[in-house]
C-alpha cells in the first residue's frame, strides 16, 4: 500500500515543497527512511513508532519505507514527524488518501502523540498558498502565524488523534474567533528628554531621512546610547509589505509564534559587543538569521564599537553594500535580507576622554591602537560621523526642552516622501541607495558646486566611495530644506560629517 503527503522545508526566508512517500508491503519487518536526511529527521522514525503505539496504533510487522522527495535536497528540521505519521496511516488505510490531496501537513510530535510547534510557519503557509494548496494541518501553537495568511483553510491540531478524526470526517474545524491583535502600546522614548547635543540630534535626523549609516564619537556619559535608543521614534511606520517581510524573518528564527501577530514596529537590535561573528551574520548547520537580518527594515545599534571583535565587524561590510547576506554551507547557500540602518557609538580612546588632555590618560600610541580596531573600509561605509560633546551643567539642568520625536518625525516623513516621488520609477527608495551610475541624474551639481567638490576631493584625499557618499548625504540635507538643488552649503555640512573622523583617526 502506498500513499503520499505534501509538506515543506525552509530555505532562507522561503520554503520548498517536499513530498513524503510511504510504502507498506510484505517482507522483513523494518522501518526504513531515505531521501538525504539530517540526523533529527532520521530520529523521527522512533518518535513516530512510539507516538502511534501510545495512541493505540501498533505498527504492523511489515516493511515500511519512507521516502522524502526530492532526494537532492538535504532534509532538516523538526517538522517532518507529523507528515510521516499521516503518510503511514494513509498507507495502512486508516486515513483516506483522497483527503490528503491539496493538503499540506507539518509538525513535530512528542512520544505521547502531542503535536508541537515548528519554526518558519508563516513563510511555509504563504508559499503553500502560492502553489495552490487549499488546506493545511499544522500545530495548534502555530495558529497565530497561520491567521496572518488569508483565504487558506487551516486545521490547528494538538494531538495525532485529532488529526485522524479530522481526516476521517469525525471532526470538523471549529472556527476560532481571532482578530489581529493590536500591539501593546509602550511608552516611546522621546528626543525631548535629551538635553543639549544639537549636533547629534541633527545628525540623527539626516541619517534617518536618507537611511544613512551613523557613527557617534564622544566621551562616556555624553548621551550617545540615550540618543540611539530614541532613533526608532523618528522612523516612519512600516508598510504592510515590510511588516510581512520582517515577520517572515522572525518566524524562521522562531520568534513569531510566541508573539502577537505581525511585527508592526521597526526592529531595534542592540547586540552586546561579545557577540560572535555567527551571532551577527547568522549561523548553524542550517543557518538561522543573525542580528543583521533581525534588524532588517530597522536599526542595528552597535554600542562600544571598538570592543567588538574585528572579525565580527568586518562581516558588516558586504551586507551594508548589498542589503542581503549570503551564508554558504556544504549542501546549499542561504540568502537573508539585511537592509538596516547602522548606528554605532564609541569612545575615542580606552579611557574615553581624548582629545581632552586634562582628563585623558592615554598616549597617542594607545589611542591609535584603540581606534585601529575599526578598519578604514568599514569607516568608508559609514555616511555620517558626529561628535558628542560633554553636556554642560546649564544644558543638563535647563528647563527648556528640545524638539520632540514627533516634530522631528514630521520633517523626516516629508523628506522621505520627496525621495519616494523622485525614485518612484526606480527599484530603490532612499538617497543612500542611489547607484553610482545614477548620481549625475538624481544628484546633479552645478558648476560652482562641482568646482568646490573638486577642491575638497584633493584637499581631503577622499576615496571614491567617500566622495559618492558625500553627494548622497548632501542630497538628503537638501531634501530636509525642501530644496530641489544641492548647494555649496549642503555639501559643506555633508563634508563636515564625513571628515570628523580625521580628528581622531589621524592621531
């Protein structure tokens, strides 16, 4: 007797269909599984056998062969237990095979027959819907993710017995009242609470408006971390497509089925400086998304930047340019999105007070060694470098509050709307993403501005990447002033942000 069940396997943030074939025939009693299987999939044999016995179904003394197709893709993960069980039951005639047509089955099972949640349910169901699947049998704990996929019949099961009853018609789906839950409102950190630091506030506004990477340099206690935590409050809200894209990443990471609905707020990821390269980029035999992907469409904040391992920081160079990260393994490669706003904070030396020689205890050699932990290629990929000045007593105790996050966000939204209109026929949305080949089209300079940049290029010995980033940055500054043309004033401010690093790195 033969049966076939459709399931799926994750590949990056998408999924790929897998067919589970079961054959029960006369012969030497054996339970064999084939199809390029990982160890956790091979172990499903004992879980399925024991779970069925505990549910009152002893497997017959026959030859049972399970094949997972296609055979050229390595099968891994914990979601094959339930489809293997259903395929065997169908081959034994306990479950009608006709019922399994256009049905996707996925889930892990315990030895008592309980069905457990699996990661990546959202991208699996979205792909199944695209491929014409009309019905899905999934773990009950994944039902919130399933509710995000419209127009798909889903049976959330908690035990093998309920799956058998459903397949035989003895159990019908009871529609559970489910409404998309509103995310709990949390008190947003406001820029109005920041005293002083006008330059840093201005740099944050420019960075968010054009999605430019930002580095803040200054002594400890100046408010760098405080400001970074308030950047999400001036970011624009996510579009529905962005919400689904971010939610798929968190689903694959196993962080969505425990949350409430879609990810509606832009991510803010702040990994500790002890994070490993694999934690930042993603890792594992079957790689899971790392911090650069979990920060997709949001902010990746690296505090105490020189304290990170140099090998960890160098991983950022490729995703900062390509907006994706590809992780290669022996059997295949996995590509995850990594389009994030990088915000970094650091002290200028080990003690943190350079160049204030009245307080700094570091020698020039020690300062140079500390700053050399950050490579020049990585610095070149950072658009703005802003200095955090020590806060004066008058600023700290003053009663005059600065601009609120809402006021700054209004200007950011206006500048980004100008960019969306400008690039409405292109594949990018922000000034920082404009390809070099299109700079003369969208960031054209006048004769006066061109002559000015020629002098600055020679005087500051800029690299080609630094020159292009100055042009893009000046375009954003012009957008904030609602100016259609880039003027010398905009270029000067952009150069100030790009040349501030020389104050420290040219010790």
